[in-house]
C-alpha cells in the first residue's frame, strides 16, 4: 500500500475546515458606522474650514477600503442616527461628540450599550470620553484634565506588534493638539497601546482597549475639532486598523434564559 503524498489531494481535516470558514469570514467587508454630533462644523468657521463636510466625512474618506465599508450618521438624523435595526447591521461604531452629550437620549446610549454587549465593536474618539455611551459602557466618569493651548503631542507606540498599530512607527507627532492629562478616570485597560506626552509636561493614556460582553471597545485620544488631526494619515491608519480589530465577531443577545436540559436529569 502506498500512502498519499503530503500536500496532494483535498484536506478535509477539522483544522482545514475551520481555516476555510475563517477565510470566508475575512472576505466579508467590515461594516463601520461613524456617529458625529456635527455641531462645531456648522457653528464655527475655523472648524468648517478644516472639515467642510464634517469630521465624520473626513474620517470616513480616510479609512474606507474594499475591506472596510463606512457609513455616517449624526445627532440630527431621525432617531439620533441610532436604531436597533441599524446597529444590528453594524460591525463597529465610531463615536465623536463634545458639546451635545446631554442631548443624546438615555435610550440611544442604552441601544449602543446593548449592541456592544452582543458583539458590536465601539471606538470612542477624543472628547467622546465624556459621552453617555462611553461612561455607560465602561462604568466610570471618563473625567480628565484638559487645556487648549495648541501644543505638541507625541503619541508613543507601546505595542508595535498589535494589529491596531500595524504600519505605525515609534511614535506619531502632532504639532498642535488639545492637551489631555491624567488622571483619566477609566477602568484599567485590557491593553494600553499608546501613551501621549505633551509640551506642557502632562502624559495621557491615549489608546486603550477593553472587552465588554462580546464586544471590543477602543478609546483613541487625538481629534480636537480646531486642528487638522483627522487629515493626518497616521491617525487615520490607527482608526482604520482599530475598526477592523474591533469589528463584530458574533451577534449574541445578552439575556437570561431558562432552557430545557439537553440530557435527561432523571
């Protein structure tokens, strides 16, 4: 009897089947939704000049690829842009907010929280640290120190092998940004990927990840509205990488059930 040559024929092993299923999932594009309150761009000339169509559009145009399909919505849209039906078709939600946190309804924040627990990814950007969504998902106040002085920020890459930091060098330097300083009231991150240092001497945990339920959560600090941060290719690369990393793997409703036994208990 002759054994079949290694590498010939079809591999029908369980490992090969699992790999094929993973590859099939990878071919499906990630569905991202960018939510922006869209107030500064309409009310401040200096912001409108930087982002004439809104920061959400600048980010969308900067991260969209064949593998990452991006849609946008704003606070002024029907249902504040957030519904169960829409989030059920969203793999990762990106959230930018600043002056309209209190206008976001508790129902909207709860809807986002529920979908994160079921598996949707969430990326909170910059001043979204004070949003109802961020505080509800993480369970802390999100408070921090801040200063608008247009000072230099250096974001130091702590984990260059992490998928979110693929293609990013030792650091990213932004010549002008708003300062955020510690203490940042967040739960201890599962992963601390970048730390920022500022011209005035402060440091800040600027790229963090957590798991909540079945969902992955990312916070990324840069993005003050009066600076062209969302036109920076490296910042956009981090956001795009984060969207792919945080994308939904499952869609499992988090409920308590009372199932019948699978096997006899007698």
